[in-house]
């Protein structure tokens, strides 16, 4: 049985986890109560990863969407903390494959986007670059695989004060079930690494 660790599952991750279990994966949740808040001194990635006993793949769902957010805080919550957790996983489980979660708007010129979302998008772009760099670096070292999923508007932001217009799509909006199928595809296709898979109803083209 393959062991999947879901980091900061949140709403999409919580919807996807039962689906993965039905597919026969053993699923472990690692969340804020295990590693602490990304943005304060309680954050302890190494200690949290030490508690994990088996891991074939890690899904980094965790992320923070806030409008008009401070850049350093957005960077730490959407990139820095994910990188620290991924490094701790890679030290403990060098072969484990990884999937990071981005955003379908990462290809856009950030300065042309609404100022309210620029800090968030910059952080997701940094995570995209890090994901592809490490697919190459760690893939060469251990043969591990690293990919990313870039969701479009699956769900509105959880905090109503941080809501924004979902934006246009080319087809019906993506669902958590679409994300689950994309995860399974990446997990089960051994030759795929260094890819960003847009599950975005074509929003990345607009
Ligand atoms: N929902 C969408 O339509 C959409 C669109 C584009 C991209 N995405 C990306 O897809 C991923 C999953 O989205 P989602 O909507 O399921 O996310 P979500 O419900 O907002 O969940 C986010 C997760 O991140 C954790 N988190 C946030 N800030 C944290 C902090 N400061 N310290 C520690 N943990 C923190 C949350 O922990 P708590 O549960 O403890 O708060 C939660 O587990 C995210 O990376 C998101 O950016 C989603």
C-alpha cells in the first residue's frame, strides 16, 4: 500500500483524502497542530516530519490567500514554509515524490494583476520555480518525482473578507474531484516529473 501524507489539507485536501483512501492509499494528515503556524516562532517542520513513519508521496495543500497582505507574510505562508517542510521530508524520505499546490494565475505578469493579490501571486510563482528546480536537483540525486497542480477557481476564499471575483473560465469550474483525479494521475505515472498541471478550466489561458 502506498502512504500519502497530506500537508495542511484545508478544504480541497479534506475533500480529496477520502477519495485517495478509496483508491487504496494509506493517508496521513499533517496539519497546523503538528507543525505550528507558518508565520511565527512555533513553526517546527523538522519535528513534525519526524512523527511521520511511512511516506511514498507528500501533497502540500497548505497555502494562505489574503487580499492586501504583507509580502513577507504571504511569502512565508505560501512558499518559505512549504520549502522548509519539503526539505525536512526529503531528508527523511529521499525517494518520496511531492506535489505542490500553486494557482492558475502564476503565468501572468504580477504587476498587471490587481494590487490586492500581487503578494500572494508572487509567493506562488516563487513556489513554482522552486518546485521545478527541485524536480531537477532531487530527481538527479534520488530519482524522486516532483510536480505541481495549479488550481483555478475551485472554491471561494474561506474568509469572506478576503473574497474576490473568481474570474472567467473556458469550461465548467474545476471541482475537488477534478483535483483528486489530477493527483492520482501524477502519483501513478512514473515518467512524469517537473510538470505544472493546470486544473483550471482554461483560466490560465485568459
Ligand atoms: N480553493 C481554490 O479555489 C484554490 C484556487 C487556487 C489555488 N488554490 C491552492 O490550493 C491549495 C488548497 O486550497 P484550499 O482552498 O483547500 O485551501 P484552504 O482551505 O484555505 O486551506 C489552506 C490550508 O493551509 C493552512 N494554513 C493557512 N495559513 C497557515 C499558516 N499561517 N500556518 C499554518 N497553516 C496554514 C490551513 O490551516 P488551518 O486549517 O489550520 O487554517 C489549511 O490547512 C492552496 O495552496 C491554495 O492556495 C486553491
